């Protein structure tokens, strides 16, 4: 005979309550895995809008995938005339208003408009995954997936994934109260059997434009171990360094060292540049939509921390940057 009926009943009810929650989390992870694959593997064309701080921008996108090789063209439909042409290796930005073309090496893929850089199971230490209801975006039925942070150092994500192809149709960044900070949403989308090659070529005429290639202004990387003079002493749990590079914007400007840290979903950049005036007061916070930035001076250098993360994150990282001779 069980001598602890109340304890046993409490345990049973706890397990009963957790079972559906665990199943829903697993279902949400499966949807997100399929979404990440669809973003990279599907051919699609469409128009999406980007909304933040009361402003609304519209872009046209053409995306083609063939045996793991992705090609993409983004064209602005509002504001200055701009195009971005990208493949697995090179990104070309055509700035019609500046009559300039900038060419750089393609960075690790950030599929439109969000992706999961690490295994979703690994992210469960820092985010909760939940199934929401059904909605409609661009005339298509989609499933809402909630990705909620477990601390104050990252934003939440509310994603609407098309039921058939698992294509991401809407992505919203949310604050600690679940309020939408900014969102990207398709207004129309099509999935052609084949993308015409002409659709991936630039539309803007580039005659007379000034060209700038990343390799033209890159300095040799600092000597091995030189970056060890700089150290970030505090990072939110789960954030790891994913990139370290050195850039020089022109022959007369000092070089800028760049570190990138990510938890697999959110990312933060740290820029360090020698100050032109060692006595300059360079410090403070700024914000634009979901983007927060923190600036400070360390050992005669500008330190700037920026990312689509809460203010607490960039401030923690920025205040922990140290120089070690």
C-alpha cells in the first residue's frame, strides 16, 4: 500500500502536465529544422516588408538553389535605389544613390530573414520552443512558432511558417513582454519550378559607379596572438566567438578589429579602433528598432558593441572589454 498518496498524485499530475509540453517543444523544433532547410533549398520570388520604429521598407527577393549553391538578389522598392547580389562566395552591393558598388566575401549564410546557426537542440538551454496557433500571411496558411528566451540577454522570436513547404513567411522580434519590436513579412511569394538567370542579374546600370572591393582595403591579419591583447571578460551564457577579422576602410584610416559572438540565433559584434584623440569622450548607448549599440573608450581605443539584442547584452559585453599588454 502506498503510504504517500498525495506525493504520488502530485508526481503523476506533474508528469501528465509535462508530457504535452515536451511533445509540443519537439514538434516546434521539427518545424524549425524544416524551415531552415526550406529557406536554403527552395526557389522562390516575392516581396517582403520590413517594419521598425514606425518606418516601413519594401524589398523584392529572388532566391535560387541548385545542388547546395545559393544565389539571391534583393532589390529595394522604397527609399534609395539599391540592389544586393549574393552567392555562396561573394556579396555585391549596388548603391544607386551613392553611385557606388561594394564587393565583399560572402559571410556565413543568414537566410531570409532568420536562421538557426547551431543545432536547435543546443539552443534549448537559452530558449523555449512552443507551438502557437495558425495564421495567414501573403494568402498562405502558416503555423506560428514561439521562440522565447530564458533570460534578459536575448529577444524572443515569433515565426509564421507556411504549412506546406515550411517556408518562413513572417518573422517578429519580441521584447520581454512579448511586444513586437520589429518584423519582416512577405506580402506576396511564389515558388517557380525554375528561376530565370536574368532575374538574378543586376537591374541597376553601373556605368560611372565607384567600385570598392574588400581585398583592396584589407590589411594583413595581425600577427598570431596579437588579438589576445584584447579580452571580453563577460558574455551571456551560450555566446561564443564565431568570427574574428581585421579591416581597413582606406589607406588613411586606422584599422578596425572585429569580433562576432553568437548563441546560434542572436549575434553581437565588437569593433575596436584606435582613437584619433585619446582624450575624446566616446561612450553611451543608442538604439534603432531592435538594434542596440554601446560605445566606450578602452586604452586609447574606441570600443563599439552592436547587435539585435537587448540593451543589457551590449552593455554587459562593452563594459567587460579589457586591454592586456
